[in-house]
């Protein structure tokens, strides 16, 4: 496969997390998926509403650039202002795009853009400005609904979050795409750490990498301190997994997926919950309502509320860590966000990162596999031809 050239890098300044900033900065929760059609927007909308009902001030931001639909979940068919107004500078602050919702006073919505080439292929400068504005929103939590796939936009918006959530369905294709997405996100996260350090930026920004290990090997050869920084960033990268439309006849082998992610990506994965395949969800969408509002007693709504409670614990834990960091000496108060690191300037069009064949992990038999489990196995050198078996 021909490698894509990455243009020269641009630096994004590092900011320090002071006590004052810790008090006003929102916790960013990014929600993404490896492929479309897995119910990511439904999960995001319900999660945002559930967090608002728990007493937090919440903003649901639709960053599914070019395919935004979160506003439809709340009956806002023609929002008065959208993300396009901010990107085109008709509105100066992202805060001014956040409109109230009728379902709950604690919940506001930043509607996404329309399907135009200008917004779907967002310029690097616009994305940089947008990321900065997200960090300045005045609220407790921002739930960010990110477009599916592995474009530069999707990966960088996902990494922008303080808490990362990945949505997948039990289908083998969805799980495989999830693995690829997390692998590329981890590579980009680690690469950003080294690109922030000038000695290796020219070398690293002009080549492609197969794995996190390859980035660490190449950069670590001349930048041992940077290797420690990158390792710390990777250690903190532990996305939460939400399985949507789960059923008794099709399940994901979470233990195996965690094992291959740890072995070939270097990160970990935590299962936050499995939302059952429930007709109440589609019925709620047709009513322009989140299912926890339209059918709170349904099985899907109950699981979504349980998942929101788990996310609430993650938000509280992140707030505690931020407070501890703010009390450290100033030189150590660096908030680890991709916006504070160095990313390659994107091309004018959104081009997915090059996907090269993975080194296949060896077949591993899970302990006591259920007969209906979907076992994610890589049998070929190319992840596009990976196969899944049912026990």
C-alpha cells in the first residue's frame, strides 16, 4: 500500500491546569465508533439526558461533521443556530451555539453542521479553533457525539475527550472496526506526544506506522524522556466500551478483545454495559425522544441509566485527578489533552489514516466459551480479511 505523506506539523500550545481552570473546565466525554449504524447518536443523546437528570449541567455536542442528527433526538428539527455558524464565524463563541432543550433545564445542545463539503472537510485551522473552544465551555460535562470512521477529524475529536467511550454492536464487522479505530487512536495519541518534542518531529511526521510499538521504538531511540511521556499517555488511554443491540444469540468475547488490544495496541478496554436489542429504542426515535424519556421502564432505558451511572463515576474520578494535578507544582500541571500536544496539519480533505496489515495475534481459546459467542480472531495478515467464528 502506498504511504500517504503527512504535511509539516504545527504546534498547539501547552496550557497549565491551575486551580481556577480546574474549577471551570468541563469534563469532555467523547463518544465514537469504528463504523456507522451502531446507534452512537442514540447512546450519546440518552447518556447526556441521564447525566443532566443526575444533577449535572450538560452540553450534548454533535461533531458528526457532515451527518449530524443529535438534534433530531430532541425534536429540534430546525435549530436556530448550529456548529456551522461558529465555524463560519457568524457566532464568535461556541458557548453561544449551545441551545436549551425542552426535556430538561440542565441540558443544552450544540447542533451539528449540515451536509456540505465546507464543513465535512473542515480545515485544520477551524478544527484547532474548535478544540480550543470546547475546553472553554462553561458546564460540568460535555458529551461529544463524533462521526464514525478513522478520519483525522474523528480520531482527533475522540482524543480530545477526557473520557473516551466506544460504541459497537455484536456483529464481527463492528467489533473488527472498533479494534482498528482504537489502534489508530492509540497510535495518533502516542505520536502526538513525540511530535510535541522538536528533535523527532520531522522524522515522525513524514512516515506511517503499523503499531504503537513501532512509534515507541523509532522515537524512543533518540528521545528517552519523550518515550516516558508517551508511555504515560498510553497508560491513561482506557476507552470505555458500550455494546449496543446485544442479544442472547450474539455476544462479544470481551476478554479476548481486551487481550489483543493490550498485546497489539498497549491500551486497555473496560466494558461499561450492554444495551439489549429493544424495539422501544426505535419507537422513541420516531417520537423524537431519548428512550429513557419515552419508555423509562424498557430494558434498553434501564441499561442506559446503569451505564450513565458508571460514566458518572468516571467523571467524578477524573475531577478528583484534575484537582490533584492542580495542587502539584506548576511545572507538572500539564493537562494531557491532544489539543495540548502536536498533531500533523491535516490535508484539506479528510483522508483516513493509512491502514496497513496488522501482525496477527495467535489464536487464543477463551475460557468456557458460550456456544453463541462471537469470537474475534485474526487469521490473516490483513485485518480486512479477518474472520469471526461462532463456537
